[in-house]
């Protein structure tokens, strides 16, 4: 089991490195296509930017170059489109993994990711680049299938510690991946290809690095990853308690299943609401630093990187040790509360930016530490909590799995859970931008803080025992 955990963690590192490399390049990619396709006012990019400009104009008229804002906003919308595709396909990927196995579905999804990178390398039009993003959005299943695999091979007491590795992988890759992408973006494609008449995307070099990482990951998974569907790591840990040697009654099992289904629905709502607010914060944070401090990309990168470093340290050194003692629900609630405090700090930053800039910077740094704790706790804890509702029960005479409710199958249930979060990631930046440009950052972050306080209060009612029998 420990070997499989290592395989999953290493594959996640490769996958998320490939995923994070293009993140800082979105605005530059759009600018490149804008220059190339400026002579075609009816092209996809021109029409898309016209729509973005019209929507932005409803809320905000910048004093400087409005096209720059439109390019940045379009980059965010491209990320939202990716999340929207994940919202649509995640339940399907989970259901297929329940039917055909985690390993097989994961390998098929990797082929889609490889195709996405290949299309990116060759995409010389905005339409072809969007095709690569669509293929990637439909194919990406590594994170949710990694969650299902780790849930297959761990007992409830090991679950939160094991799933914390996903958060650690995210934090590491979001620290390192974007700088790597930015560095190799400065390396042009080989001139020999131009001489041969082969035209590539201007960022074909980082695209090729992503492709190489994905190919290595696919081969690694093919060789090292075993099938984990229907594995039973500890029968006694997963069995419904009974008196004597009697099997659990059907009506008792049915009641337990209904409680777990209800709790899963609650967790999906919490996941959606949290990420609807938190993803909006993540997206508008660079707007805030650009507006108030005129920060460069490197300064923004340092801020976001510091959040990732602190988050990784917290995941590895604090969350994995404390969660088994206090429970996933309480850890998630602490993370939401930390986010509310960070938002209060963030809402005060504009009030001091012009008069006391040093105070404003300290408030921003304090908010960043709060958000790092939030990143380290909430999603991983809620995911672990959700996975514990899907641990099947076993017949104590035969040792075979007892038939569960179809909606409690790990792949399907965790796919729906991830889908709810991806919908929040798709909608959050749009709502946050509308509020930021209409009412300003102070009101936007203050309202978000109130939302997080309400969300934290609602989580008090979560059962102390994650497995609601």
C-alpha cells in the first residue's frame, strides 16, 4: 500500500508540473494571438475580446489601457472554462473508474492530456489553442482518480494523512511550475524548424516540456500503478459494528447509507460555496496588487509562491498530524475561519495603501499567511471527509463487499464532489470580478469575509465522526 501511495504522489507531481507550467503564460499567449489575428476582426479571438470588453465595460472603465485588462480577464475566463469542463466530466470519469478500474481510466485520460499538449505545440491560431484547452479540460482526471485510489488503499484512520499528499503536491507544483513556464517561455522554438517551414506556437518550448512530463507520467503509471478498485485494506476497520456474530440488518445498513448520502450532499454544497468565494479571491488578488502597488509579475509570483510554500509546510508538518486527533470537519472549519480573517485583513489594505503603504503591505502579508492555512486545510479535509462516506461494508462470513447504494461508489461519489468544487471555480472569478469592478475591493472582500463566517458557522453541525452510520 505504501508503494502505491508513493506512485500516486510522484505521478501527481509530474501531472501538476505539466498543468502549472502554462498558468503564467495565458495573458502573453493572448497578446501573441492578438497581434497575429489583428487583421481579422471577425476571427474567434477578436469576437471573444469584443465580448469581454463589453462585459467589462458594464462594471469598470479603467483609466489606463483597457485592452490590457481585457486580456487579463480573458486569461481568467479561459481558466473558468477549464473548470466548467471539469464540472461536466468529473462525475463521468468517476463512474467509469468504478466500472472499468482506476488504472485503465487514468491511462486513457493521460492520452487525452498528451493530445492536448501536442495541439498546443502546433497551435498557431487562437481557435486551435482553445481546442487544446478543451481537450485538456475534458481529459484531466488525475487528481480525482488519485483521490479514489488513495481512498481504495487506506483505512479511515489513515485517510486524511494520505490525502494530504495531494495538497502537498499542489503546493509544491504551484511554487515551481509557473516560474519554470515563465523561464522557458523566453526560449524561442528552434530556428531550424522555421527554415523547414514548420510553424509552431511561440511557447512551443514550455508546451514541449509539458508534453515530456505527461509522457513520462503515462509510462510511469503504466509500469508502476496497480489496480486498486475493490481493494479492502482492513476489513475490521470498514465493517459496521454488530452485536455478537450477527450480520448487520438490511434496514440498519439502509439507514446508514441514507445518512451518508445526505452528508455527501452537504459536503458537496460546502465545497461549492467555499470555492465560489475562495477562487474569486485568488483571481482578484493580482488585480489588487496591480491597482494599489503597481506590482510586477515577479512580485506577484513571489507573493503567490510564498503562499504555496507555507501551505506545503503546513500540509506536511501540521495538518497530517493534527487531523486524526481533531477530525476532518473541525480542520476544514478552522481553514474557512482563517480565510475569513484573511479577507478582513485584505479589505483593509486599500484603506492604508495611499497613506500608510508599509501598513498595507503588512496587512497583505498577514492575509497571505491566512490564505496559506486555508489552502492547506479546507479542500483536502472536505475531500477526506467525503471519501469516508464511501467506504463499503463487508460480509463477515464471506469477506465479500456488501452491495452499496450506487451513489456511494467511490469513483462516482468523489467525481460528483470534485465536480461541485469545479463549478465553484468556474463561477467564483466571474462573480468576484463583477463585484470588484462595481463596488471596489474593500466591499468585495468584506462581503466575502461575511460569507466565510456564515459558512464556518454552518459547518459546526457536521458530525464529529466522519463516518455517519
